[in-house]
């Protein structure tokens, strides 16, 4: 059943609390609705609370219209001027939920949403299944925020989904299939694209309703017929290129899915701000993020607020009806990657979130004590590979014990430590060989075990953490052996330069010799040791010499990895697996990643490396200025500062760890570090 506009029946004296209730006669349920408005600094917080005490469970959805009589035009995070389209939800690619009105007086009114964990929404677009990733068919939360240009209003929705049903259809020959259509229903085809480019076409009543060319292989869900039409659907495709799997029928009317249980309240929060600034896309995006962080109670510099807001808007509810968080790297993901979520969740001082996410990861551990890299709520994950996740799990447990007093599961941790010892160093010599650098450089898998500085550093740090936890099988002498091996990667190259050598024995140089390579990732374990224990693994000389050798482009861009002479890899000579390659300065071939660069520079600052402060400030500023219209947290920037070649992942989660680094520096080294500096 659907209700129209609810009218206020009772309001408080100060007009900040509205109350109403309605009888649902078909169910004999009295539904109560209360709306409260509070002011927090410059933010108005609107809280909508629903309750009922008559039946065990009532499914509800909520829609509301936001209007202002002086509205000149509508804006959103995607554009200054909008057409009537979905601007945030699972059907949208807009990366941040913000919209509002530009008023005739010139003020900007902004409408913001609480996190998906708090307001029970997500950005479900795909699912991980036993057959691999598959697009989501049923549309949950398709339109959380939309605008109406004609009506000059913003519409907010919560708890909506479109029921979708698998219906039978039969192929008629090799290049066609058909199914009956019904008025008021939409149809989607799930297919497996086997060869590209290829074309899929569909007609209804002699009218072409679909004509699509595919450029990538894999499973796809394609809208075939709109909800206003009805006719026999006829589809055509090239034999062998497309395999039709299922046809789905989707109802036009949205249904409720949020559960309002008996005697339990359900609340939704929305935030409103009024500000005055030059209206352009950059400023709308900048201040939407800043004001959201403020609404969520975060204080810090403007840059820190943006990093925090971007992370929080990627905190979703994991699945419909499953009240656990999902912290994704960006809206282009539908699952948690351990190596990403470690940095993002540890970037906020949130005990409950840290405990919950680490508990979900713990549930992936198998009988061999292997931790999983991908965390999905229902289908589970099957990615157990030799990367850094087992190290990070032990480190995270220690962090939660140290910060929040959460007792670690020592039995579990002992099993993981035994796994690491037996797998990587059965002879207990302290030096490990592995097929990849065990870091975000997961595109460098080698055909045979090799030596990598960052892997050795992480192994050393993990053994040091295990010793601190009192885990058996690790003693101080063995930890020192692993530390000495980590430091042994420091030495001279063929040109007399001294630094941590990233990948000795790579045989990528002239005549099969070794190419001199360095990476700021090699200082990540050093930083974490300083952060966890206030103890250095490498010492001042190694850290500062390595930082002296890492090239800097555009005044602040340190490449994630590069040749020691300041050049980048070529297509003919590179360490990337599977024939992968990127142009110089882009992605793995020298892209500038804020988080790992900031970590390396923080280690340098600890050891008194003089350029650290200026480089940290400049690199943080560049994050929000290289792409002028995108003052957001990004996966990486192009080393040469070319905005069109920066990462497509905009509004990225793991850079929020920069805020934790700033807190650590202010706590332990420099109380005034970047404090109060609005560098953007």
C-alpha cells in the first residue's frame, strides 16, 4: 500500500519536532512517524524515525521531496545544471550522494545523505557467484537521490527495490530467441559475451528496442524492453559470440524492503547546508564533501574532511537484510578487498567498524589458517593467494588490541604464523622468496620465486608483531634475522647510488642483467614498525638514502615504482605479468599513489629527512588540484600531472589513512603538522 503526503499532527513549541501517525486498516497497524530537526554548527540534521508495535515485521520504504521557494536551478555532484535523471543510487555512476538548489539570492543549498550503514543502503550492481562475477538483476536502492528540473525539487528514497523474476524463453534457431512481453513490465537479458566485438539486437512489434555492440567479454545483464511497451520480443545475435542465459521480467512499481520490526525504531538521517561560494562544479563537489564530514562529526583540515567524507560514503550495508558493513574501495566495486579495507578502516578511529570488519575477515580463514583477500557477505570468496593479507591480518589484530583493547584470537594467529613460517622460510634462515612483491603491486607476479624488498619487510614486521603478541615459534633472534635481511636490500647499484633495491635478480637489464628498480612501497613496513612500535627496522641512513633516490615529478609526484635512473619501464622491458603494460607515469608504471607515497614520506619525516614536510603538503594538495573539477580522493595521479590520464576511480577509500598518519605525526613528532592548514 502507498500513502500520499503525510501531514503534521503535532509539533513541538520550537517547531523542531513533528509527529504524525496513520492507521493501516488492511493490517490493523498504527504506523508512527516523527521528524526532528537539529542544528550542528552550520548543518541542519533531519532525522526521520518510524515505529510500530502491532505486528512482527512490516516492510517499508520512504520517499520525500525537498523544495525551496527561491530555487533558481538544481545541482548535483555530477553537474552544475542537471536534466531530470537519477543522480545517485545503484542505477547511477555518480560517485558521491550530494545535490541541491542554487537560490535566487546566490546561496547554495545542499542535500546530503548519511552513510549506507546508518541509512541501510548500498550500491549493489554485481554479485560474486560460484560462476564468477555476475551483474545484479534485482534493483535494490536504484534511486536514492534524484532531481526534478521541472519541479525544482530533490527527491530522496530509501528501502525501494524492483521485484525481478526469471521467466522461461526458448531459442528459435541459432541466431534468435523470443519471449512474451507484458504491459507495465521491463525485461532484462542475462548473457555471456564470448567474443568481441559482437552485436545484440532486439525488436518488439517491428520496433527496434535494443541494438548494442559489446567491446568486452563476460556476463552482462542488458535491459531489452522498456516498461511502457508490450509485444513479442525477438532477439538476434551472432552465433558463438553471445550465449543467452536467462530472461528476467521486472515490475514497474518499486516495492519496500526495509524491515520495521515490532517495538523497534528505524531512523534515517539527512543533512542540509547553506553556503555561499562561487558556483562551479569544483566548488560544489568540494563543499559537499567538506560539509558531509562536518555533519558526521569529523573535525580537521579541509583536505582531511574530504578524505573522511569519501571513505564514509563507501561504507554500505553489505546486502539487503544483512546488517553488516561493506567498505568498498570505490563505487566500481561490490566487495571488500582485504588489502584495501585494511588501510581505509584503519584510517578512522572507529572501534565498532574495526572490530566488525576484522571479524568478517576472520570468518574467511580456512582449516589451513589461510586468510581470504575478498570478503563478500553471502557467496563467500575463493581468492587465497600469496599476497600480504596474512601479514596484515596479524598486524590488524595487534592494532585493535593496542588501540581499543580488543583481545586477539591467539590460537588463530598462531596458526597463521605457523603457516607463514613453514611456507616462506622452512629452514628458518630469515630470508624469504616469493612470486610477487606482496603489496599493491600485484601485477608483478613472477614465474619463479624471487626476492622483493617489500615482501621481506612485511615478513619481518609480521614476525615482530607475533613476538609482541607472545605467539610461540618466534623469538627475538629470529626477528633480528628477518630485519637484517630486510636491510640487506640496501646497497649500491651499478652507478654508485645507494638505496633499497626493490627487485634484485630481475634480469630485465641489458644482456639479461638486472635492472635497477626502486619503489616507495619498500618503506611501507618501515613506517608500520614506527607506527606500531616506535622502532625502526632500517635506520635513518637507509631510509633517507632511499628517499633521496626516488625521483620526483611535477614538484611532488613520486612514482609507485620506477627505474633508479628516474625513467620508467618500456613495453619490451618491464616486470608486469600477463603481457600487461601502461604508458610511463600511469597506474603501475610509475603512477603517483597518495597513500603509499605519504607513508614513505612519513617515515622520512620521522628520520629527519628535510624535504618530507614540503613534499607531503604539496602531494596532498595535488590530490585535489591536478584534476580541477575533481577535488576528491583518487586511486592515483599521473606522474606527469596529466589530469586526463589519472585514475578513473574517483572518490577512493584507502587515502583516508593519510588522516591517521597526520594524527600519528602530531602525536609523536610534530604537534603542529599541517594543523589548521586548508591547503585546497
